[in-house]
C-alpha cells in the first residue's frame, strides 16, 4: 500500500512538471513579446498620426491593468493657453458619452425608478411621435438599442443652445414627427435617442442630467477628471478643437449644443478613460452593483438585424462577433473625435482621442486591435473631411479669380453704359421669354444648391453641414453663390444691352464648362443611386433631372451659338482672303497657283472655321473629364493616379504619332492643290480632251494618280491615329480589368461599391477622353490649313495695293484727255526662265483719237495694254494722265477694256442700269443681239453664246460703262466678216465721234487706214509702220 502511494505521488509530480515549467517560463517570455508588440503598435501609430495630421492626439493601450503603450502628441489649446498634449488633457468624447448615459438608465432601473419596458410617454407625457400617421409607442429599451425608429438625420435638427432648458428644447424637436421605421424592428443609429434618455433621467430624479451623472456615476467610479458637458467647466479651461481648413487645420470653437450633452458632450482625459475601460473589463473593483450593470450594458440586442458593419448594439456600445468578441464605440463632434475598443477575453482595451473630427479614428483603433490579435491592419480609406476640404478649398480658390474676372467684365460694361457706348435693346417677346427661362434656370440652380445636403448628408440642413464640415465648405458655397450671381448679372447685361467688344467666346466657354459639369453630374448621381434606397423619393431623381437639364440646355445654347460663330468665322476668313486677293496686283495674281487659291478659299477656310466647334466641344468634354477625375480623386487618390497615368500615356502616344503624321497631312494638302489644279484644267480643256482619246486617257491617269496620292497620304495619317485610338481604348479596358480583378486582392478591404464606382466612372469617362484626344488629328489638319492660309495671306500682303478712295466722278466727257507714256520699261521672266523686255517706249494717246496697236505674237501688245490700264506697273518710266501721275487703281477707272482672254460675268457689276432700258435695247439692236439675250434684274438672260457673241455683250458693257478710254484686244478676230467691217467702219468711228480715245490691238491691216495712229511693236520695241491709203 505504501508503494502504491509513492507511485501515485510520483505520477502527480510528473503531471505537474509541465505546468510548473510553463509557469516559470511565461514571465521570462512575456516581457519580450510585449516589447515587440509595443514596438509594432508604436510604428503603426507614428505612421497613422503623421498621415492623419491630427493637431492634438492621445492614445493608450491597456492589457491586464497595465498601460503597455501610451502616446501623447501635438498641441492642446484652451481659451487662455496652449501646450503639449498630456495624460490630463481634456477631450470631448462625442458619442462615447452614450455609455455613461446608458449606465445611468440601468442604475435607475436597478433602483426601480424606471423600467426599460415602459414607454417614453410614461415619463414625458407630452412626448409623442407617429408611425404611418398613427401615434407610436417607444420604449426606453428601444431608445437604448437605437431601435426606436427615429432616423439618423434628426441630429441635424438639434438646436444650438446654452440655456438650462436646452435638453428639453432638443427633445421637443421630435414631438409629432414621423418615425422612419416601426419601433423595435430596425436598427438605425440616431444620436438624439440618448438625449431623450437624458431628459428622462432628469424627470425621474428631479436632478439635472449633469449633476446626476457627476454624483451617481462619475464620483462613485473614481472618474474625477471627467466632466458632464462643456458648461461644467470654467470657460478658461474649455478645450478648443480644430477643423480642416484650406489644406491644413485651424482652431475652431463649435457652437454650444447643451441639449446634446447626454449623447455627445462628456469630456475626459487619458487617465480617466484608462480607468473607464478597466472598469468596463472588470479588472478593477468598483462599488456594487456597477459591475453587474456594466456587464448588462455589454449585452447586444440581437432581436433585430445587425448594422452594415456586422455589429449589434448594446447600451452605449457596439458588439462585434470577432474572435472571442469585440466591444467598441467611436465618437465624433464637430471638432473632436474618440474611439474606445475592448477585447474582454484578452482584457485589452484601446483608447484614442483627438482634437479634430477624424473620420478614420475607428479604423485606426481597429488597426491596433488587429495588431494585438496578430492580424494585418486594414487599409484605411481617405479621410472624409480632408477630402471635402481639398475639394472645397479647390473650388474656393478656383472661383475667386473667376469672380474677379467677372467683376472686371461687369465693371467694363457698366462704364460703357455710363459712357453711352452700350445701349439697351428693345424688349421683344422672344427676349422676354429668354429672360424668363434664364430666371427659371437661376431658380433651379438656387434650389439645387440649397438642397445639396441631400446628396452628401441625407436629411441634414446646411446649418449642420457648416458646423460639422470643414471651414472651407462655407467659403466654397459663398464663392459659388457670388460667382453665379455675377454670371447672371453679366448675362443680363449682355442680354439687355449691346456694345463694343461683346464676349461671345467667353460665354461659350462658360456654358460649355457648365454643360460638361452637368454631364459629369449625371454619372455622379447615377453612381450614388447604387448605394441608396428609395431613389424615387430621396431627392436623387430631381438632381438627375437637373443634370440632364443643365447638360441639354448648355449644349443647346452652345451649339446654336457655335453654328452662327462657325459660319461667321468661315465668312470672315473667306471675305478677308477674297479682299486680299482683290487687292493683289494683277502681275502677282498671274503667278498664283489656282489650285492652292481655290483650296485656300474653300477647303482651308472650311477647316479653320471648325476650330470654334472643336474648341467648345473639347471644352465640354474636358470639363466632364476633369469632374470625373475629381470624383475619382474624391473616392480614392490611387484611382485618380491610375486614370491620370492612362490619360497621359494615351495623350503622349497621340502627340508622338501626331508629330509623324503632320508630314502626311502636308503632303496630302499638296496633293489636294494638285487635284484642284487638274480639275481646273479639265474644265478649261474639256473640249480638247474630248477630241483625243489618248490625251483623255493620259489626263485621266494623271488625275487618278493625284487622287491616289491624296488617298494614300490620308490613309497613312489616319491609320496611325486609329492605332493610337485602339491603344487608348485598350488601356482603359486594361485598367477596368485591373480594377475588377486585381484590386480585390491588393485591397481586400476596399468596399465593392468603390470598385463599382471606379469601373462605372472609367467606362463613362472613356467617351470624353477619346473625344478630346480625337480632336488632336483635327487640330493638326487645322494647323496645316492655317499655315497654308498664312502663307497665301503673307504672299498677298507683300504686294497688296493700298487702295485710296476713288472719287465718285473721275472723268468728264467734255474734258480733253491725253495719256502720255514716258520712258516706260517693263521686264518679266517666264516659267522657262526666259526674260522679255518691253520698251523703253514713249507714246501718247488723246481723246477723239483711234490708235491701232499691231505686231506679231509675243511682241508685247497685250503687255503694253496692261501697263496703260494700270494692271501692270512699269519697272521704269511712268504713265501720266493729263500730265499727272496717278495710282494704278485710279488709272484703271478711266478705261473700259476687252482683252482677248476676257471673262463675261452673268451679272453686270458696277453699273447703275436704272433708267437705261431704252439705251440697252438700242445697243442690243446695234450689236445684233436683241434676239439672243436680254438684261433682266441686272443680269444677262444667258451667257451660253459663241465667243463672238459674248464679245459683243462685252462691248455692250463697255458702252454702258461709258469711260473715256476704250481698249479692245483682238475684239474683231471672232466676228464674221460682215460684222467685223461694221465694227471698224461704224462702231469705232462712232466712239471717236463721242470723244472716246479708242485703242485697238489688231492684225486687221486692211482697216489700218481708219486709225488716226498706228503703233507697231516688234520684240518689245516700237518700229515705224507704213499704212496704205494714208
């Protein structure tokens, strides 16, 4: 028996050895593991605090009543002092105040002073709400667990107040309102629930809420540095928080919300919050029955569906079924934020407090708990208020210069109005309707701006957003209102008045940008509907319609104006070029290539005129693209970075291809010139081509080769851009695929809604991006056309005639006229490089004189005629009229000329035919054309006549012009012998009898005897001539 006892004793000792060994080993290992964990937490927190840019921050991690990590960083500010954050620095706890209020309710219930099963009206008889039009019953338990049916948006109606009755005033804002949900059926966090509980505490205890919490909760629990409401502190000790402000932070003292004290305005320091969490975990002794009540406050209400993050609400705490359990709560006030997280099984708690409303405080605290549990912390979203501040700061800084420019424009208009350079336009019905429509649009804009909170903070008023949001929200909204008002005033000024320097392009730019913003706004609203419910009634549908109206009306205004501007620009360019051509000396005009001239007047001006439409469309698409990029950046900076990389890469590819393709456009443009020249040749030489099949075939081959060259160069240039276009499309598809398939693995905690938004916005943005990039080839074409127009304009400008005003009457039939050619010398080089010289010549022509100019082909007859008429300017010498030198364009006004290559216009330009009907009929009969043609409305009834008949009509015009000098170049060569004789024997003498100086270039030597003088030219020189019969 003794041996058996010894054996059993040995077995027991051996069984205890591992435990003893473990017990002895743990104290040695625990400090090393704890130090490693502390280092990991510190590394994580230093990075988070640096990124968060919280002005003043306090953090603590407690394990088994030991503070294993403590961080106090930044500055704390009060009304009278500023210094570093310490363990005694006070912070507003925000919604972490609810745990104190909830504990007080449980205490009163334990004392049988109230019951959680009772309705609110039991303690507040005047309190009532409705659900579906009927009075609803709400219990205290439902308030505690946020299942009362009261909506979260009620926080927006909490009044600012510092009066003693503020709590009752706050609760009374609920009286008679409609519940959002049936009581007890749905969880929805509504901070005002705990304000109602705070008022019930007052009603039951006949004490103020502040005094009850202080005397019956804080003091018994030893929380001596915790204060109930800001009113319980001297003003000099009140902590001052911060808000995001123009890309940084600035001190901000929020309004007093004394009525919200039970839900959000208990203040405490780091030391007291450490004790508070130790009390919650039961690691320190507290008076009875607090421990039991605290455990009761941790019991979640699982009778309703959990919150979207998987938590169920207890009393002042959210309970998560993570591992062995997580209890946490975060708090936020306009300028403070906090987080408390506890792992009851591990006896671990985390406390975070900051003097700014930091939206990622919960994620930061959860990250510390993940490190403690051995998990990798989740990637944080971008801080909400920082993003809002960046957006509103950008808008403020953007609209300030815009407003200043508008003020400048408006000031200029007002000055013009006082200087009477602007005048009021008459108010017609169309103008009144336009003003009415603009006023309605202004009202729509004002309504949409006023209701912007519907999009970002559903149900919240502007007063709430201004208090809770960054300081820059108010400045951005103010600048938007000011800018919109200035835009409308400027619009009224330009609509109701007109003057010099109208800014049409400015308004097109403004409305293009507005239209682009409206276009982007549509996608933002659509994207937001995927995360909302009741989209038919929550206001998003109205904003969707507003986006459509903005886009459609903006596009309608812009496109209607662009049509007019484009055609006006086309008209202006063509008229300018035509005037430049008509101001060109004839000698320069003869050297112009007709193909390039026609292409410039037709195609190039057409291409250039599209620049307005291209610029405005590009502006709209660019505005849409910028808004989409801003939206991506607002959701996630990485999404913006990826979008920018894709756009910049595609734009770079377009640019590089454009550099190589511009040469193709230049060659294509040269081919177009050649093509037009060949078309001109075909029209002028059509009968010659019809007479020879070989000639026609060869010409066809030539013109087809020109078309082939044009086609090939165009294909080459456009294929390059087509490849880049496909590349751009591919890049977007790759990015969309990357976001869809790879992002979930890189960022496993990124919400699917964000991924969906990325894909949706990328898909929508593809259109505007491609539209902007596809405009680049058109820009290249415009640049080529612009260069050609400039080349043509510069060439014309170098030799342009500065025409002086021509007197209404430059000659008188009764005046004797004599033209003297004095030492005229003229030289030119033909296309083969051969030089021809005319002169020097001295000669004179007089009124009532007939002079024949004769000579062989190429002797200079027509050249001399062009010098006499002012079409050519002599290189040396001068042409004098009555002894005076006059400008060539004035000289030509004395001549009526019919050259051998004359052109007969269908319309009789420059002639006043009123009252000359009988004379016209007389001349037509004299020219034997009465039965061939008539003049109707200043036009020939037909010009499809033989060359001889068209020359007779040209002679008719010469009669009607009735100028003192008539020059006829080989006029009779296309007349039949009978009419030729009539011309020399009858018409010419009749003209001389009327005092005309008649100069005829002719080879008809049989009529030389009818001339007063005969001038013969050989190789550009005058030679004597003998005339038979004289």
